[in-house]
């Protein structure tokens, strides 16, 4: 079950546990502005192929 | 949208999935790093000075006056241990023989602006109210720093920021409550 987290935990996961940030908003919104280091996979395109390059052994944070 | 994405990722075999529900609006409001084609637009969090003197409401006023003077400032921002802004103490407005705790004399609820607010809109607000600075806070009320009008003007003009470190007088200092 996914865990809801707050900003401080996001920072801790990124810096301390090599967390991966994924923005699931449409690409237009991502291109306008996104969190530094985040990648974009829009929700509608979230499948096995588009997530194949993500590391399943590391934390994954979505927003 | 992110809860659905988090669930979807779990069904795809990811075992450690977190949902940052507050998302990038919260991140930007805290003045944290961002990327993209709009990042060149300056925000309050980009130029807020992060050298405010802070104190707790339970501290002795005499101790706080000393701390503020040693820092070359005239104001102490009263926060919780988690940096949530509660009030402000301007030591030049205190009686010479004041005693007690900060909570007894602090001004409650100083006006703040969010760290992701565009500078031009804040500058307009400062100009219309004829104030020289405003506190910058996150969306959950945590102190980021203080935005000075001179810094905002300099940034919009692409010039170097002027030092507005002089103590604020009654007319120029930011005021309380929207």
C-alpha cells in the first residue's frame, strides 16, 4: 500500500536513500516547472514499458 | 492524481512507493530547487534573505533583545520549534524596562507571502502598502526568510541587490495582518 509522505520525508528519501522522483502530471505541466531531478511519466502512460528504466530496489516517490 | 499513480506503480511491481500528495506546489512554496521553462521567473523564495533572528515565545525578552542587537537587527521573528511563524518582536518598540517573556509582547500574525509567489506581484503589494519588507513562508506557515523591497526591485531590474540592512522605521516596516 503506497505511503503518503510530506516534504521533509521526500528530501530525506532523495538525499539519503537515492529516491526516484516521478511527476505524473501531463508533460506540458512538467515542462513548465518540476521538482529538480524529477522525471515525467504522465499517469495515462504509466505502464511496464515506460517504467522499465526505473530501479525497483530504490524508493519511488510520485507526485 | 498521484494516489492513482502510486497504486498503479505497485501493481507494476514497485514495492517501495511513496505518494507526495502536496506535490510540487508545496515544494516550490518552500523555495526548494525546481527546473523547467518557467524557472527564470523570479519568486520570493529565490531572493528572500535567510538571516532573520528567531526566538520562541517562552524566551525572556531581555535575552532576545541582546540576541537581536548582537546580530545587528531590530526584529526577532517568533516561531515554534518547527519554524512556524507565530509573531514578531520589534525591540525598538519595547519599553526600556520591559520584562517577561516574548509571548507577552509579540505582535501576532505578521503578514507573510509564499515562497513561490512571483516577485513582481509581491513588489506591487509592498509598494501599494508602502512597506519595505515581508516575511516569506511555506504553504504550511514555516519561515523561509524576509523579502526586501530593494532586493526585489534590483532583481527585476537585473541589477545587484542593494543592502537594505538598516533598521526599519515605523513607516517603512511591514505591518500585521492582511
